[in-house]
């Protein structure tokens, strides 16, 4: 009698453990493994890794999936994103969405920032609303993001290495045509200047 009951109990216990871990991926626990590069609660302290707090859930999920699929080129994130299921990515998205954004403490060129402010209004504000402080429709937050990271990404967009929304590509092309490639540097200085 005893012999039969124990394995049955073990089986039930084992089953309930695997069910609960499948049901509730722990976003905070998973998210902590990103802290080495993206900082505590997604607020990055190093210029090459972006701050990832306060993104809309859908934006975060789209980003992770575009790393996974390879649509978006990356130095490291494809290998990382490949290791997580949809449920785990959704749980991390909730976790980081709930954390406040903090602008990076960094240097910038004030003259370039002033030129960038105007360029932003003319070419970028339509989608990167409220001076880029607000993640509207998957556009991510630009204000206060690390300049080094922005410079890399603007160069990738410009070269066509990172796909951008058609209308964004059009605006950028128009801007660079009129104001030269230095306009990208003006913009990254503007975003870096925002506190
Ligand atoms: C070894 C450092 C490192 C680790 C660990 C790391 N990341 Fe990243 N992350 C980067 C870098 C660098 C980029 C820029 C893209 C690239 O080159 O891979 C990035 C980009 C991102 C982006 C895009 C942000 C944007 O604004 O476009 C997201 C989202 C992200 N990482 C999420 C995560 C999550 C979630 C984890 C943990 C599961 C994680 N990262 C772990 C270094 C890292
Ligand atoms: C038509 C809307 C639109 C316009 C106009 C636009 N963007 Fe974007 N931008 C987006 C969207 C949507 C994304 C997210 C794309 C993605 O992750 O694949 C994005 C992403 C970005 C990113 C990457 C953010 C990150 O954290 O990964 C940067 C940098 C950026 N835009 C800069 C600009 C600049 C500078 C301009 C003006 C010259 C501009 N954008 C104009 C919609 C737009």
C-alpha cells in the first residue's frame, strides 16, 4: 500500500511544479539576468547597452522577436533572445514596462543638441512624440538614451542594416539629403542632452 502511494504523490507533486512554472514565468527573476548589461531594473549604466525600462509591452516583445528572427542585426541579443520562450519574453516585458525610465548621465555637445532639437521637431516628432520621451506605437524612448547606442543604431538605419519603418526611412533620407549626415550626430546629441 505504502509503496504505491508514494510514487503517486511524487508524480502529482512533480506535475504541479512543472505546470506552475510553465504558467507563470517570473518576469522579475528572468529580468534580473539582464542586469549585467542593462542595469538594475533595465536602467543601463554603460553606453553600449540601451536602457530598456518603461517600454510598452508590445514594443519590448517586438524587439526581442526581431532579434530572434535576425531581422534586426545585433552583436549579442540574438543569442540571448533565442534562449527565451514567448511566455518568458512576455513576463519580462511586463516586468520592464513597470519600471521607471531614467535618462543616462552623459556628456553632449550643446550646439549640436540645439540643432538636433529643431531637426527632431521637423523630421521625427510625428512618431517619437513628446520630444522622444514617450514610447508611442512601438517607437521606443529616445530622450536620455545612451548616445553611443543611438549613434550605432542611427548609422545602422542609415546604412539599411537595421530595418526601419518605411516612413521613418523616408524622413531620414530627406533629412540627410538636406542637412548632411552630420544631422544624425546632432540628433543623438539632442537626445543625450535630455534629462
Ligand atoms: C552581454 C550584455 C547583454 C545582456 C546580458 C543582455 N543584453 Fe540586451 N542588449 C545588449 C546590447 C549590446 C544591445 C544592442 C543590440 C546588440 O548589439 O545586441 C541590447 C539591446 C536590447 C534591447 C533593444 C532595446 C532597444 O531600445 O532597441 C532589448 C529589448 C534587450 N536588449 C533586452 C534584453 C533582455 C530582456 C535581456 C535579458 C534576458 C538582455 N537584453 C540581456 C546587451 C545585453
Ligand atoms: C513614421 C514614424 C517614425 C518616424 C517619422 C521616425 N521614427 Fe524612429 N522609429 C519608429 C518606430 C516604429 C521605431 C521602432 C522600430 C523597430 O524597433 O523596429 C523607431 C525606432 C527608432 C530608433 C531606435 C530606438 C531603439 O531604442 O532601438 C531610433 C534611434 C529612431 N527611431 C530615430 C528616429 C529619428 C532620429 C527620426 C527622425 C529623423 C525618426 N526616428 C523618425 C518610427 C518612426
